[in-house]
């Protein structure tokens, strides 16, 4: 199973961005476990070196996930402070190091540039690995969120499945490369024989 952590930058229960990630969890293929992080409100303000139970839990779920997907609104031209706070904790703990990450944008064109630009900058500081093939841009309105907190639009469903499959491919074990000499493996047994013959030749002085 591929484990993906979904993190919304909104603290609103009816948020479009949270609904998009909740929908991703619902449509995830059977080979993927996608869980929505719900501890954003409870995180303490970032203070270098401090220890908190909520931060320990965050670092555990982020560290054990094989990939992370973000979806966030833009506030005052940048990330919401609550999401930046979360990222500060993860950058300090190195849970983002070489971690495959992507984001889902459901905002109208031009309404998320500052947030996503800042998000990518912070992820770079954490040495995360951005999966360009998994990034989704699908503008939607607040009316897309149903009473169940999900989005029924089939375009989003397909896009989310494609995104999660991209994570699967990114984290799949790579086949081991065959050493070049094994391509001519039939010749390999001759090597020690030739060496032994050369040694006998030197001893005989011939």
C-alpha cells in the first residue's frame, strides 16, 4: 500500500480545499491509503527546539507517509499562517527531506499564485521532491461542495486518481541494475581460469 498524507491549508470545515482532499481520500484506488490530516488548529506556534504532543504526532504521520498532497487557499497574498506554521515544524524535523509532494489547486486562475509560490519555496527549504506530474489545477466554486463535504464533479475524481497513481509510480521500488559484466555472463567463468593459467605460466618460466 502507498501511504499518502493530505494536508489542507484551511481550518474551515466547509472549505473547498479541504473538500477536494477529502474527495481524494474517497476515490483513492485500493492500492493507496490517503488520510486527511485534521490537526492544523491544534498545532502550537512554531518555536525552535520545543517539544509538543501535537507536533510529535504531525511529524509521525508526515514522516511515515510516502508522499504528501497539499491544497490551500491564499490569504493576504501568501500561505495561511496556520499552514506555514505546520511547514515550519516539518522543515525543522526534516520530515520533508526527499519526500514526494504535490498540490491540488481548486482556486480560480490568479487567486492562488502567491500561496503556491510560497508553498514551493518552503518545500524547497525542506528539500522536498515536487512531483510535477501529480500537480492538479482544476478551478471550482464553493457550490461544488456537497452537503456531505465532498465534491461530486467526475473531473476531480479522475484527476485525483491520476494524481495518486503518479505517487504510486514515484515511490515504487526501482529494479536493481544488472552489472555490465553479467550481460556477458557466459564469459565470466573464463576469467579465473585465465588468471590461473597465467600464474602457472609465470612459475614455469616459459
